[in-house]
C-alpha cells in the first residue's frame, strides 16, 4: 500500500475512463421517487434537472464526474476496493451542486462500477 492510499490523499479514480454506470440503477435508485432510500437522492438530482425520462444524462454526467473528480480510497471488502469521488455536478438546468459518488473496483477488473451518489 503506497503513501497516497494510506493517507487518503486525493487522487484520480483508477480506471475512471472506463467507469461503468448502470442506467437501471440510475433510473430506479438514484432517480426513483418511490425507492425507500433512493427517493431522497431523487429529490436532490431532480432539483438539478435530472429525471427518469432521460436517466442516461445523469449516467453520462456521473461517468464524467468519475474522471474529473478528486478520488480517495474508501476501504476494501471481499470484492474489491471502494473509492469516493468528490466534485461539482452541473445538471441539465445549469444548476451546480457538490456531489459524492462511490465506486467499487472489483478485484481482477480494470473498470470501476458506480455504487451510489449523493449530495456532497
């Protein structure tokens, strides 16, 4: 483990250019107004102009967020390493907000997968 990882210093998300964002997760969880947990996130993302009708826009913006944001390691589990990425997201309405996205880089894979995102 290098010093960068040990200190939690900011870095770029490993494999960010290949980040995987599941549109179904975005539509049903992050933008799902009836989801038990996601409905609170949906209110936030809706306020930026995102909607289930064009959930691919939020998916695309979160993939860009993975590349542009500042990452820090958030721990390991049996499947891989989690990272938090912090940065500004500009929604379709032009409104901007700080967002934290969480990604997991599964052991043996090169592309991180979106776990969740929330106001930051």
